[in-house]
């Protein structure tokens, strides 16, 4: 679901804004799109917060023109801290160049992988997103 459609309270609005700021900390040339999808009723996307980060032209260092970022948050009733899954896909029209998900070994796969420094920065973004989304307000029991 588009990040812009997910704003249900001040806390999530702050986390969505902080996600954009965090990504731009490592990739300052990127512009953020809080509504990367058409307003479809695709139920498989209902449990994600989705962003697109566009670069000015094709970036040879990151091997793409845009990065689609999906955050899947699962609230476990037995755990105070929500479980987060981060999925990033480097894209050029009309295809995916690379992909990484924060499961298993966090292995990046694809036909054209980013340069080492950019790859390291993408992993830093993931780690900082975990820190950001592990913080819950005192009144939030999830």
C-alpha cells in the first residue's frame, strides 16, 4: 500500500517521513514518491508501506533509475516489538535489475548489482529502518 495511504496516526506519519529522510541521508540525489502504485485493491500489498525513490537519470553506481522500497510490518501479539521485513528492488523501465530482502542472509540478487559502497549504504538503510520501526510509543502495546 502506498506510504501516503498508510498514515493513520502521528507515530506512523513520523516513521514514514523518517524513512524518506533516512533513505536520502545515504542517497541525497533521490527524490521520494510516497504513492508509487495505482490505487488498486491488490490485497497482497495491503500489509506493506511502499515508497519509490527516483534518481536523476540512470545511476551506474546503483545500477538503476529507481528503488522500490516495501516495508512489511507484522505485529506479533506475544512480542512488544513489531517484526519488520524490508524489500528493496532496483528498477529500470520495464524490469528489475536487483533485489534484496531482509530475510536469511540478506543476499542481494539480480543481473546488475550496485557498486560495493552503494550496496553497503542500502544495507545501512535496512539496519536503520529496523531501529526506527522497533521504537514504539509508551501507549502502543504492539
